[in-house]
C-alpha cells in the first residue's frame, strides 16, 4: 500500500497511518493532500497533537515526510484504523475491532462510494467488499473463489448497503438528494463494528436524520 492511495482521502478522527520518529515517538498521519502536484501530509506528533501540514519530498525514488526538520521514510508507514482484517490468497480473514471480529475496509468504501453497479461489478471481488459482519465468518476465513457467496449475506459492497437503506426508507428516501443518501450511508458504515447493516437500520439508527429534515417516517 502506497501513501498515494490515500491522497485526498476523506479525513476522519482516526489517523490513517503512523511512522516512528528517531526517539520512538509516533507521528500520526491523518491525510495526504496533493496541491498542485506537490504532496503534503496532515500529521501530528502524538494522537492528540496539533494537526499540521508537512511536505513530502522524493529523493532516490523514495518518499519522505519532513517533520520538524527531520525526514522519515514513508516506506515504513504502518497503516492504522483503516483496514480491519485482511485479504490474503483470495481469502478474507477477520480481526477484532471494537465490539466484534470483522472485516472492514474504509479504503474500498470511499473508493467505490460513487461507482455505478456496472462499474463496481467490473472490479475483482476483493476490491468490491468493504464490510463483512462477525456472523458471516462461520469458518476461520471466507474463500472469495466460492461461487455461492452472496452480496448482502456473506459480504457487503457499498452499493448493497446503500440499497438496504433505500429499501427500508422506501417512501422517505425520495425526498433526499444523492448527497443526503451518501451521508446516511457514511454514518451507517462508520458505526458498523460487528452487526449486519440491516440490524442498525431496523433499530432506527438513521431515523434522526429524517427527523432533522422534518420528514415523517
């Protein structure tokens, strides 16, 4: 994984990567910004430090972030909080996260957020899946070569999660814009940590959004 995969990635409260400084302290990276072909990192020293912009320089075919007059190689950056679990040899392995043991890939989620169904289906299955709930892992892993796997049961793509929201709020959803629906989708996705998306929807997790817009459910 290269830091360029994260350029202009939506920033949230969690770091997306970190590197160690010469004293062993953690430099947390929250985003990478490409401004006029000049890459910078939004980073802080320590998890609660002030976020500042630091330039990324390339020398000898390797990228470095200049932090407080010291350069640190981005080759050694360790991804953090973004990908939970892993896909290896076309098999998905879960990982403990908050309340459950799941697979969750925010990179895939945001990269595929605005793709049409046709565009999404052109991708390899491993690049479509953004979430797998705990109960879908009946075995140690899920084999993606299994032709019987079903979107919305064995794994979830961004379009499937969106469709579950639309199906539940069938009448109310027509009063929302595409941006509104995406905001609902992002809210739901960021909350998922073990359950099926439909469980949170049925519990009324998103009802408040409609109430704020004076849309009767």
